[in-house]
C-alpha cells in the first residue's frame, strides 16, 4: 500500500510539473504572438475587402466605373465623422479610411481586369449595390473603426499588422498605409 501511495505522489508531482510547463508555454506564446486587437483589426480589413468581389461584380454587370470621386469624398467625410465620434484622431481616421477606400478600389480593378480577360468570371447576378452590399460595407466599416480604436495604442508603438493570406501583398500595403505613425516607417 505504501508503494502505491509513493507512486501516486510521484505521478501527481510529475503531472503538476508537466502542467506548469504547459501553462508557461501557453503564456509565452500569448506574449510573443499577435495581440488580439491586431488580429481583430486585420480581420476587419480582410472582411471588408472580401465584399469587394460583390461590388466589382455589380459594377462589371452594370458597366459602372470603379472610381466615383464625389461618392468617395462623401463616404470618407461621413466615415471620418463616425471615427471621431468614437474618439479616434481625425488625421489617423482620414488616413485609415482613405487607405481602406483605395485598397477596395484596387481589389475591384484587379477583378474587373481579370474578368475582361475572361478569367474567373463571376456567376449569376450581382447582389444589389444600394440595398445589399453598401449596408454590409457600412457594418464592416463600423467593425473596422472599432478595431482600429482598440488597436491604436499598439499601432502607435509600431506594432506590425500581419497580412491575412487571402489578401494580396500590394492590396494589403495599400490597406494599412498610414495606420502606423511616420516614425515607424
């Protein structure tokens, strides 16, 4: 009986040591891995860019130009106003919102150019831009602004916002332009 008790104690001690090391490794990976706020910001950018296929499809189907300077200016102005209401710096908000708009247009231009060459053509009819796509983009933009607000302290410390695999490097570079202070460049 005494032998069994000693073996049990050793096993419990060994399990405690292993458990401790597992907890330490988990804590270290969290400390060195991307912060959840940065992941949320990257995901919000990726999600918004993901909708641009539908926007491009609608514009392709209805022969509408990708660029709409008057609409873009109005959207940027309204979105920057939303951002400053959330407490974001106006200059950061202007840079961030403009960058998102430019990245969105880059995705649209790429897709429309590919479709013009007969590559990866969209199927079916595009969702309605005004009734379906824009409300979704507005929601995703709200998510982006909230994520940007949460991540701003990290960005001010020159944190790196990692590119999601689904976003091409040149589009990502456009999307994150101006998110870090100039001192980080």
